[in-house]
C-alpha cells in the first residue's frame, strides 16, 4: 500500500488527521496560506459529511429511554453527555448526545472554528453573531437595570435550521455563526463535534452563555440576519453535561514538525522518519492525550 492510502484507515482516523492538518495554523496571514486553509477545510467538511453513527460504533438511543427528567437535572441523569475522542493543542473532537427535549443553551466559541455533524436523530441549530455595539441598528437596546446593561450584546440571528444524519455539517468560524443553540427535535440525537482550537479559559477561550431578550422568531422568508439583543448569563441551571466512554475505533496521530518527513504504510503499520534536525519521534495515542 502506498503512503497516504486510506483504504485501511477508519473514517474517524482520517477526520482526526485532516483536522490536525487543517487547523495546524489557520490564522496565518497570506494568500497562499489562506488558500491552503480553505482547501483543507473543504476536505474536512467532505469527510465529516461521510461519517455515520456506525463508524463510531454508536447505537441510536430510544426515545422512551431518553426523555429528560424535570429540572433541575443535577439529581438525576444529565440531559446531555459527551464522549471524548481526542484533543491536541490544535483541536478537540468528540460526540455530544442529547436526550429527548434536551438543549445545549446559546453559547459562544471565542476565536474558534467548529464543524458539527449529526450522527442520528434531528437537531435544530440557531446561529447568531455578535455585532459592533456602536454601529447603527434597527432595534433599540432593551431597558434594563444599570447593573445589567454591561451584559447586553447586540447580535444578529443568521439562521435557524434542522439537521439530520443526511445533512451536511454545520460550520462555525471566529466571525460567522459563532454563537449557537442546539435543540434535540422529536427524540434523542447525537452529533460529532470538532472545535479548533479547543476551549481554554487561560488563553481567552472560555465558554459564555446567553439568552435572547428580543423577539427572534420572524417569518421563515425573513429569518436571515434578524437583529436581536442577547444578554450574557451564567450557565443555565437546567443544563449540565455528563461523560460517557467513547466506543469507537482507537486513533493514532503523528506529531507535525517541519523537520520530519513522515511516510506511512498502513497495511504493515511501518513508520519511517527522515529527520533533518532531530531524532525520530514515536507516534502518540490521542485517546489518552499526553
């Protein structure tokens, strides 16, 4: 088998490797780097379009065993759970599982890219973006106590759409569709999620929650770019996320270094490193991040 042959590699493995290549340095300026990022991002979206629940050894949950308990959930089964697949400095990858009627509240992804692909069931995703507050708008700011005015965020509703396993992935970027709310529709659902780079409060990438203060339910023909006001809030008490073990294929990923030329032979799992400036590096297992 020639290097780069993917016939013996799981789709999940190929997605992880493509994510590493895509998000290695997406913010680098320059026409050539920008073109490379767009091409790699397109390849990642294509791979995510192909992935199905069976590729991760997921069995769709039944609605009758999945209905969320009345709030607060903290004393029972969590309404949302997460399966960690892998994480590097460049990206994180995992699966969110929502019970019937559950929601992931409106939240942001500061300076982050995201790719979301439904594996089973149906979700409704409402996407928002922050707007510059001083730019003229169509809606006046809501009248709130002065202590709450600092939490107001002038925003725009970009879209609200339903996704199933047959849909393409939902995409977010640092400046487009960066805030979203995800609701389970007509039963339990699960989706694969890639975020790049991962959340990191120490690096300015903390997760913030919001609620809509102004009407955001226009007619379908007018739903695009509906201006709204949001208010930043603490994590809602009805939402919390538990953990589940990931049942899918194990992943191996090789470090990306300019001084390495890596040749892969997946059939025999032979790995050869041609090193210019340093010794060869062993591959590391991303199921247990180093």
